[in-house]
C-alpha cells in the first residue's frame, strides 16, 4: 500500500522499486482508474497526433455543404460555414489540454514555492501569504475569470493566466499544511542538529512528501479547467475564431441545434470523456496514496 508517509533520512534507494511496484499493483486493481487512464491516453494521443488524423483543413470554409450530417466525406458532418466538424473536433482538443497543463503547471510551480516559504518561513510572512491566498480565493472563480478577461481581452494567454491565478492558492495551502506538519518532525530536527541547510531539508525531505497530494489535486483539477476553458469559449471569451475549440463548437451547435445536432454532439462528447478520464484517474491516485479514503470497487 502506497501512502504519504514521511520519507526519513534512513530510507535508501532500494525501497524505490518496491514502492513503484506496489503502486502499479494497487493501480491495476482499480478498474475505474484503468478506464480513466485509457481515456486520458486517448484524449492526449488525439491532441498530439491531430494533424495526422484530420481529414480536412479545420479552418477551411467550404461553399458547398453546410450543416449536413455525417457522411463518408465528412465523418461528423459540417458546420454553418461548411467546415469539417470531425477535423475541428480533433484539432479542438489541443486548446483545452494546452490551457489545462500550462495553467495548472504554472499555478503548481508558484504554489509550491509560496507554500514552502509559508510553511518554513517566519510567522509574519506566513500570515501575509495566507492573507494573499484568502484574498484571491474570496472571489468566485467564474466572476473573477470574466472580469479579468474583460480587462485583458479574450485570448488564450488571458485564459491561462486567469486559471493559473485562481488555482495557485489551493496548491500553496496544501504545500503549506504538509510543510508545517513535517517541520516539527523528529528527523527534520535531527537534520538541523547535524547542520543541514534549509535548501537540503526542503529538497530532500519536504518536497518528496508534498508532491503526492499535489499530483492528486492536479489530476482532479484538469476536468474543471477544461470545463472553464470550454465555458469561456462558449461565451466568446476564449480563443478567437477560427481556431477550433470544443467550447466554440458547442456554441455553434447551440445556435444551430434546430437544424443539426451533430455540432453539439461533436463538442460535448470529448468534454465528457476528458472529464470522466481525469476524474477517474484522480480518484484512483487518491485511493492509492491515501488509504483512509479508499473505496471498494
């Protein structure tokens, strides 16, 4: 069973293979986790190999068939401008994943640093950082996102920045809590008595113990970020046309749902699959790394 137990100085490298093997063994028992991993791999592969999978130029406006159903030439039909819906759906997966990993990666890096500083720094600095985290979290995420994008202008960079800012306090608080718990442990006190510096303590003993909870949080936050990005694009405040995006496809489908349902299906199904995949994967990681929350499947 893999758990968030503190890594002490006496632990050596020989435990790594057994810990990894234990993780793989536990993960293979989680059927929903395996399903989630397969869905995540499918979505990621679709985004990576999108240029090889598309059948038409996703931004090319065709004069001929518009809002037609699936056919051998257009696998998911066409939109109101005659563009191939299948190609736009395949290419549209790149934007949500890019936004998710860029924004969460940035917020994770900043939150990790600020959380370590808050957990190991002086009390006045800890209180100041907590006030900063609480101030950001006091604003509703969607309202804050709409206000920031209205100020900065709709663009991919604006969406990434907004999501990174609103997600950062969550990671910082988790790191701070874990760091404070480890700060008072006996082996940290022993390291200090032997003259270990702050950098060594944080890098060798604290950081490995806070990465597990962060990994779970990130995997479970990805579907929320995908939903926020799709929602902003649906409202016309995300990526700009004619860039293909699932939220933009949904917006087109909503406008023309009386004439064809295929745009809504093409934009909605990938969002559902991505949400389920990352949610199942995150829950499987949580069950493995935190046995107290484990559920019988």
